[in-house]
């Protein structure tokens, strides 16, 4: 299997080496990224752009070429998994792993769920054949209907028909987990909205119990902006205490903050997410500590663009007692974002990866709009990206 990291002990990590950070980006790519991130700073433009893009695609207006040459190029690997190979190879040269992500959003019918299952199985075969990547992400609403997850989460009984549909969902997931276990591939199950998460957690735990023998084939994702996730993490570890499996935990802060708050307000239940960023940050960093305390029976993926959390984890890895378990600790960022973290982590000898979405332009548009919306805050990610790009352009005298 693809081994990109060095066998030497990881070095001190610094996110500041921009030459390393942008080693895979040509001058033209840098300029394009700079132009796009500058445009994302304009909230009105992003809001109007998102709506206009959706409308134009519905009306079959010829805008795919424009999207493909701009925002798509920044955040996506290609229209097919084969097309994404070029980016995968480029990342591998810089010792960065790829988490291949089929960008299709939630599906609506059995044909859609079967297509996603087929696509993931195909990617597992591709990974096995090419040995170029060994991580794949899975969205459970791609394999089964979100209404089923919502009903089960709310403890509403399923009809016989729905029950059969849920069994088919579990079977699809089992098929991809079994294939991943056989092929030496790792599957990251993404976390989605809190109101469907309980049955998703149950499915993830069932698959871990079945396949995480000797290594974590299956990872569940925990959104640490949720007020209950530290407790869930502890309870999950307690459940697996006496079992001979390796628990797979990917931690994120969480992508649906506003949606979660708005829904809780609308239906009058307690807000499931923190309202202060510092509480989410603390919960994320506490989860790092809990995972590291249990690293003998766990693999951790810290999926974040946050420099403090990333640096904190590298510092803990370099402390003597974790040396034997470095291979169990992964870092991941989204393709097109926080290159200063990913490439400097990889160069310093840590397991670093990029989530690399692929899919035809129309399929990827909702993902792209989310990325654009997430990057509109000058105080947040967009400001960080622009600053780094400007510094690197200055260094290259562009
Ligand atoms: C590789 C990878 C995989 C991912 N997979 C998933 C996934 O499966 N599911 C998912 O939901 N997300 C996923 N995400 C997105 C992730 O949840 C975050 O939205 C995103 O990474 C930004 O958080 P951060 O830790 O990178 O950085 P930061 O910029 O430090 O944090 C921003 C995050 O902090 C939280 N936050 C901001 N303001 C507040 C506030 N006022 N109160 C409380 N919390 C606040 C929000 O979660 C926000 O997204 C993934 C991200 C990466 C990098």
C-alpha cells in the first residue's frame, strides 16, 4: 500500500514555510487561487453567485466550462476518479495522502444509492490496483435515504417497506467496508446533521466491530461543535473497552453550525451545538487528549484547518510516550485549503492528507458553493488563505 511518510521520527512542525506549502502550485495556479479567494470575500457576490450557478445549471446554460476553469479547479480533483489521478500523484510526490471523496450529495432513490455504492467499490479497486491512495470518504446519505436516518434518530418506527430499505442501506455500507478491509483501504464515514446522527453512529460502530481487526478500516466522524460529543466519545470507548478492535475516530469541528441553530430554534428543542467558538475549540482539543490517552486501541484523524489544534497535536506526538503510535495519528485538510498545514506536516514526517472531491461539474456544485460560503469571512479561513497566497506571490515576485 502507498506509504508516503518517512520512517524517521516527525520533526518540529511549523506552518510557516510557504515554499513547501505551495510546492505543487504553479504561478498561474497561485494567481487563480488569489483571484478566487478575493472574490469569495464578497458575501453578496457569493450568495448571488451560488443562486445564479444553480439556476444556470438547471436552465442548461453553458457555464460548466467557466466553473471548471475556476472554482472547480481550486477545490476538486477532476470529473472522474481516473481524472483525479493526476492530482493524487502530485500530492503523493509531496508525501501527502489522498482521501478520495465522491462529491455526490445526498441521493433520493435506490438507483442513486446503488450508483454511490458502485462508485466507492470501483474506487477501492482502483486504489488496490494503482496503490496511489488508500483513504476513501463515505457519506451515509449517499447510501440510504435521509428520511430513514431521521425517523430512526427520532425513535419513530419504520414501516415494513422502510425497514427493508434500511437493511439495503446497511448492506451497501457492509459491502464497501468488507471490500475496504480486503484491499487494505481506510474508510472515513462523514458526519452529517445532528438530527440523523444516532443511527449513523450505530452503523459506524457495527462496521468497526466487524472490520476493525488489527487496524482501523472504518472511522466514524465526531463533530466537536456538538455539546454531547465528548460524552459520546467517552461512552464509545467504554463500549469497545473489552473488544479486540481498533476504534477509528475522525474529529472535526462541524460544518452545519447555522443550520443546527436555526432548526433547534424553529422546532423549539435545546440547541445541540455550542454558541461560542472557544467552546468548540476546547471540545476539539479535549477530544484530541482523550484519543491520545487511548491510542493503544484507537486511530485518530484530526480533520481541521485550525493551526492551534494541529500544532498542539504535533507537539503531543513528539512527546516520548506517543512515539510508538505515530502511525495511528492522521491529519487532514480539504484540497484547495490550508496548504501551509498539509504540506508542512508531510514534509516534517507526519501522516497528512487532503480530502479530494471529484465528480462532474453539476454534481460538485453544492460542494463548491459550501466551500465558497465557508470562505467568505475575512476574519476566518478566507483571510488566512489570502494572506498566505499574497506572501507566496510576493516571495515569487509575481
Ligand atoms: C478533512 C476534513 C473532513 C471534514 N469532514 C467533515 C464531516 O464529515 N462532517 C462535518 O460536519 N464537517 C466536516 N468537515 C468540516 C469541518 O467540520 C469544519 O467545518 C471546517 O473544517 C472548519 O473548522 P476548522 O477546525 O477547520 O477550523 P476553524 O476555522 O478553527 O473553525 C471553524 C469552525 O468552528 C466552529 N464555530 C465557528 N463559530 C462558532 C461559534 N460561534 N460557536 C460554536 N462553534 C463555532 C464551526 O464548526 C466552524 O466550522 C471536514 C473538514 C476537513 C478539513
